[in-house]
C-alpha cells in the first residue's frame, strides 16, 4: 500500500496542492497555495529530546509548517484507513457466483 | 546544541536539515507538468560537477541572460527583444554573416543538458472564411510530442550564471538548442519548421562531459531525431494554465501525414541508431545522408550510463 504522491488539502479555507518527495532519504511535502503565497516545504525533524516535530525547510515558517503538517498527517492517516477497509472488504467478500 | 526553526535539535539533526535545505533548493520545481518558456520559469538542467567527471541537477530560468545585462528589468527587456529561449544550432559559433556568435563562449565553456518528458508545439491551420476561402488568421492546435519508449530525454543547452543584483544571488539561465524540423515536426510546427534538438544518451554525455571540437559540437547540436522515433497527440489548449498536457481530439483537424513511417527519412543530421528505425535496420542509408558515427562512451567505474541515473 502506497501513500498518495499528490493530493489536495484544505488550509484555512483554501485548497492547497501537496506533492510528496523523497529527497536525501527524507520525506518532504511541497505545498502550493492557490493564492500568491509562496510554496512551502515541510518535513519531520526530531528535537534533542527525541520528539518529532514538523518544520519548514528552509527555516522561518514554523507555525505554518506545524499547521500544514497536522492536516497532511490527518489526510494520510485517513487515506491509509480507507485503503485498509477496501482490502478487508475484498478479502471477506465471497467469490461471485457466475452461474446463479 | 543547535536550534532549527526555534526548536532545540542535536548538531547531527541540524546538519541533516541544512543539507536538506540545500537539496530542496534544487528540486522543489520538478513537479511542474508543462513549462511555458515565456514565463521564464525555473526548469531542471544538468551541469558538469567541478571536477568535470560527474554532473548535478540544478535549477535554471528558461531564457538565457548574458553577463553584461545588469538588472532584472534589463534582463526581461533583453529576453523580450531577442527571445533567448532557444539557440539556433547552426549559429553555435558563427552567425550567418560569419561574425562570432553570442553563444560562442557558452558553447565552449557552459554546456548543459535540459531534461524533458515531452514538448508542446502548435500546428497553425488557416481559418476558413464565409466564402470558403482560407483566411490569414489561424487556429492553433497544440501537440504533445514524446520520444517512443523513453520516459524522458535530453536536449542540449547553454547556460549562464547571472548575478541578479536585486537579490545578490547567482541565477542560472538557459537556452535550448533547436534544429531543422523532421517530417513530423514540419507538420506540427508548421510556422517555423524547426524543432528542439533531442540527443541520444551517448551524444548527451559527449555534449556535457567531454571536450569535443567546435566542429563536433556543431554537429551534435544539429542532431535531428527521426520522425518515426517520436510519438504525438493533440492536447487541450488549456495546457498553459493547467500546466498539464491533457490529450484531446479535434475531429475537424486533418490528420498528420505519417507516410514517413513507410520510408527511410532523409535527415542530414540524424545521429540516432538505425535499430530504432525498423525501415533502416539492415538497410543501407540513402546517399547524401552521411552521418558521423556516434562514439561509444566510456563510463568510469561506479557510474552508470545516464539512462540509469534516475532509477
């Protein structure tokens, strides 16, 4: 099961387009806003206590990164859940009776 | 201890994030579906590494700006006046009048490759008047043209590192090589009868990383890909705004004449291997199409041929 490579999320009432990239082994989300706001790159970093947090790359847009990161995480969790449901349903479905 | 975006992180994590920043600067533009040259938007180019043995992918604005241009405003005026999106491969070192070409220095020292998955060109068809006569006004039908069985291909480019005084940053700007159109592109780009130069992998390697003579560079830059190696379809005219090439049929549009599939196309600068051309396989080329053989490239240990680099 693969996570989506491109999808749309809603941020403050605006639909932003998100693409997923793997750069230098790190997962980076590139967020393009529908208005003139510059695109934002975010990734997951780890603080000195071992706690993970969303951060903008480059630095300077931490607040936006945390907000967008949470929305993206929720979207991907929802996407994975739906994928699982589809799989379970498939497995439990009886074989269709072609002659009945 | 270091801080990143106000958070306390370890030195190792700080270094990793700073490394990521650098990498992202070169990559965050690659998800654009269609680049419109007249926006001078960034595109991906391959330039040789400092030691000349490898290459790196960097960002460049499509539309060459020479070093003597001083400001961004001047750069835009220059581009509008001279249209430096493309360079004419026939004038790589010399202009028609025999004088030195403006591309000469870049051709010697700043060659690059432009990565592409396909090109968009418009076919112009005259509108028909009330009395059934052809009008001067035309309808433009955009075509998306790709290389058969190749996810992406390389075009020869010339780049310049230009200092933008407003941001005090160096900006790469690039022009793409164009050559005489083949049978397919003469019908598609029927106003200019030109097409981008599309290189074989061996020629791309030679253009970027070797030191060919001026004569050889001119021959490479004029490479004409044969029509039968190309695939095409008409697309929705909204590609500039949608930034995607969406296939669309136009029932009123006369089909492209594909009789080039039935005979060996005569192109003066066809450097593509014969085995890609079923008609040519096992047959002799017609006289008059003398072509320099392409040189097999030596790949240093640990370095794959270019086609494998993105796997």
